[in-house]
């Protein structure tokens, strides 16, 4: 349970940092980053596998592009999160792609640094 809480907090910090770095991503504050992390995690849990299933013919792209297709799916989930969370805004799909890459990178680095990498 502690591991899940740590992962959630790391994702929240990653979302907050990327929103502060990228001009196309706006967030009100860290409390909003916590909400975004919760919504994004829930969407990821529920919809990611569904999106992979629906786009199964394109799944080969995920392996041929070394995972970039997974980043595209995460960008879609971020745009959905943008629609659901009032104080979180992503200007365009391009910014969502950059945010997905940035959040993944920061999340990986912080997870390794705090020993929460699975």
C-alpha cells in the first residue's frame, strides 16, 4: 500500500513539474496535480487496455516504433484528463505528446531515485 501511495505522489510531482516547464500545459497548483494524477491513473487503469484492444491492428506500431505508440495513447489519456479536470489545461495534442513524454521521463527518474520503480 505504501508503494502505491509513493507512486501516486511521484506521478503528482511529475505532472506538476511538467506543467511548470511546458508553456502549453497549465495547472493551478499541486492540489490540482494530485487530482490530475488520480484521474489520469484511473483512466490509465480503465481505458489503456481498452484503447490497446481497440487499436490492436496498430499494436505492431508500438513495437516497430519502440513504444512511441504507447506515448500516443498516454497523450490521448492526458487530453481526456484535461477535459475532466477543470484547473488543468493542455493547449493541443502536440503539447499532450510532449507532456506524456515528460511525465514518463520524470516519473521514471523519481521512481528510481526513491526506490519505487517496479
